[in-house]
C-alpha cells in the first residue's frame, strides 16, 4: 500500500493488485487509487481504465498514473485493470481486441458499483485502446455506467489500423504496435508475487501466438474483426469524445460522432496520438473539461457542461480555439476547385493528361505529421513529397479562407497496372510565398475502389472519389492551396510492390477535382473555449522516457529508411524497475519496392531482487510475411526460446500483393 501527496484535493492511496472476479472464475487484477485523509469521502464515484499495457509498467505507472492520481485527489475511486491474460490479470491471452474484453468490462463496472468505497456511479475513460474499450463496454449498457471519455479511439480497429480504405498500413500495425505487443505479452506480472502461481500463469501465456499474427494470414476466426467493432448508435451513455487532427483516427471520430445517442461533447485539437497535455504542439488542459464531465454525470453536479456549445475545435493557421454548435459547422459552404493540366488548381482547368511514375519513397516528407511520431514537432515543410507527386497549386489567395470539415477529392485516371494492386494518395497543403509546403489533410484509397467510366481520348479511364481526413485550417491571404497526388505514402502505407505509371485527367467538366468545406465567420460568435493552465501530471513510476528518430537516404541508390528508438524506464515497486527499448527500421528501395520491410528489436528488462526477467523479441515483416523470434531469460538463464513465421495475407487484402 502506497500513498503520495497530491497537488490538489485529497491525498491519494494506491492499493495494488485488487482482484475483480469475473463470472467464469477468472480474476482481473488492478491498481486502485482512493482519496484518503480525514476529510475524504467514505464513498466515491468510480472511474475505470481497462487496457493491456501493464498497469505496473509504462502504460500504467509510467503514463496514466498521473491522471489516476488527479482524479482520485478530486474525490474519485480510480481502478486501472489489466486486460485478461495480460499483466497481473489471470486468464489466457485473448486475441487482439477480443469480444470478451467488453464483457469483462461490463462485469467490472457492475462489481465496482457495489463496492463499499463506491457510490454506485461509474465512468470509463482511456486513450487509444482504453478509449476503444470504453466505447465497447458502453455498447453493452452496464446499468451503473454513467459516462465515458474515449480519447483518440476508433470504432473499427481493423479499418483504422490494419487495412484502411482497402490499402494496407505499415508503420502503425507492424513496427509501432504489433512488434511492441509481441514483447509485452511475453512478460509475466511485473510485481513480485509469493509462491509459483505466477510462474505457471506465465508459462501458459508463452504458448500464445503474437497478436501481429491476427492480421497476417488467416484471421483468428472468420468473424473476429467484425465482432470487435463498436456500434456507436447503441451508445446512450454521456460521451466526451477527444481526438487530434494528426491522430490516426479523426475520420473514425467524424463518423461516430453523429451516431452517439446520449449527451455528448467533442474536442478536436492539433495533436498526434498522445495525451493532449503532453503534445509538442498546443498542449492543452483537457482535464478541465474531463473533470467537469465526471462531476456532472458521476456526482450529479449541475455545472453547465451539458448545456454549453457541444463542440470545440482548434483552427490551425489561425492558432486559436473556437466553440461550435455542431460538427461539422452547419454554415459550411462547398468550394469546388478543378485540377488543370498546367498544374493549376482553380475554377477553370486546362484540359489534358499529366503523367506520373510511381516512386515508393513518397511519404517521408510528411513524417512529422504521422500520428506515431509524437515527439517530432510540426508543422514542417513536406516539399520532398511534393517533388515525388503530381501537384496542383492555386494562385495566391486574395482573401483568407478557412476550411473546416471534410475535404473531398475526385481523381480521373488511367494506369498501366491492375487497380487492385495500387493505392492513390492525396494531400491538401498550404504553400507559403517562399514555396514551402505544409500538410493540412491527407488520405489514401486502394485503386480497387475506382470505377471504370466512359473512355476519354481513346484511353480506358477510371474515377474514384474519397474524403480526406477531417481538419480545421485557415489559409491566409497570399498563401496558395495545393493538392498533391501520389501512388503511395511510405512509411504510413506499405509500398506497392512494383513500379508503375498512371495519367491523371484534367478538365473543367469531366476531370479531377477538389471540394473544400469553406466556413465563413461565426456570427454571432460563441463564447471562447478556455481550458485553463495545464496541471502537474507526473506519473509516479516514470523515471525516463525518450524517443529519437532518423531518416536515412542512400547516396548510391534510391533506397530510404526511417529509424526510431524509444526508451522507457519505470519504477514498478521499491527495488524493482522495468526498462523497455524498442528500435525499428523501415526500408524501401524505389527501384525494387517489393523488397520493402520492417525490422523491430524490442527488449524488456524487469530488474528485481528475485525472478528478474529479460525478454528480447525481433520482428521482421514484409507486405506478405511476418517472422518473430523471441528469447526470454529468467534470473540470467535461458527460460524460453521460440520462433514464429506466417505467410500470405488474409483474403480481405490478399489481392494487394503481386
């Protein structure tokens, strides 16, 4: 039992390894944070977090601990549970986002509600996986669930994280998440335990296949990814939804927002996949809103959070927050711009065709905007990508223009490759007077979504329409609007495994176009959104957290690579630390794109007086294959060795490989 001073409110007591029984006999274990002291309430509303990232490791004591303590200091009981089969919880490892998680969460909510320290009102919150579980549990409608706060969370992880718009993602699922979870799931409970029960439990887990196998080869079962989806229309629980323009999931949040059927609020800011308080750009105190959300629905305080404007957005370019009555704004007007064969973007287009030769290196220029590169600052010039793309640029704007909402693109083209083998990428950019290009919004789509249309100039022609990611951006007077079109987006997407060419058709009537959601001034203006100063949120277990990234370009070939190194050190308990090192490299040769690959080395070291553990995992992936090699030592001696290999893509995307 540990206690620490809080910066505000009550003292906080942390009770580790609280057991939460499931109806099938399995116990989930969690860390319970309770307000304490002579003035602390005897019973509190409760808040649940349910994730697989080790409550005593970098995802718990190393990250969310500061938030848990903040909530507890304000008079809430906070429970951070390890998902079944991970961390300290009992049970076998499930498959990725298994449907059992929402059932366990439902039972955990109801268990919390009847504990002597709980008033009976429960909320759920979390970032990413924790946001997904909060929505999935809310869909089951636990009787005592009163509110949720999903942050950076989609409703369909396969569509958002694995194969998006029928094109296979690279960076996020493989070296970033899949490789990291392969090592995490091979670790035992991080806290010291009596007896050998922990050892038997650990040995059972070592027999499980890595989660990354769930999106290579056959699925765990035919309906696995369909069952993990969340139907937002079934959520009636009051929901505070938070997401970033540069996160991986703003399009999913845009889609789920109108489906939610309970009281709701939406906060959209210029963040990547990080907690907004720790963003390198526009860090903001989201807790000021989250606290009021909990107080309203868990403490029944009439604080006005449910009667204020429901939407707050950060307008990039203008660099200010603005509240809205709805999303997207109802006053939006559409501005249509056509692509000209003379590389212009305007109301009238020069007719003709523009040729393009696919270069698999395109995408590196936009890395500062990638959701996985949290510490890299942005905006940054991404002209490198424009040089490897077809670009269409407007005249300098005579007046400022704000685009807020979802831009849409139509591309009319012909290609010398099978459409189901290629992907098309579109980037909306802001070009300054000096020619520097800054990313505003982007998206990609598989060529298989294109439809054949009537031939043009004797050429077999195709057309595809798709939305770009939601955004809010102000183009200033004198700036130019640019649309860049390419055949890939490395390392966000797996490169097409061969070189090919296409031609893009330009014409004012039948050619390619861009439609921008243009928003006029808000009249009368709504009250300002004022989140207030950021509180001190130091996780009690975090000792070190450092990320570094490099881009390498070979001088003797057209080979490029992106390298990253992430280090974490967490204090698990007195005399015990956990260190995590994840080092990855993604490589592509523009002359031989079929050789594109990722290689990730992950090392977890649990240093403690007895039963120290070292886990080393190497994951190598190509578009169609994954190879995992694992070595686990216990007290310095070999304990477990295994290699896994899996080939062939599942049916849903098998035809994307030549």
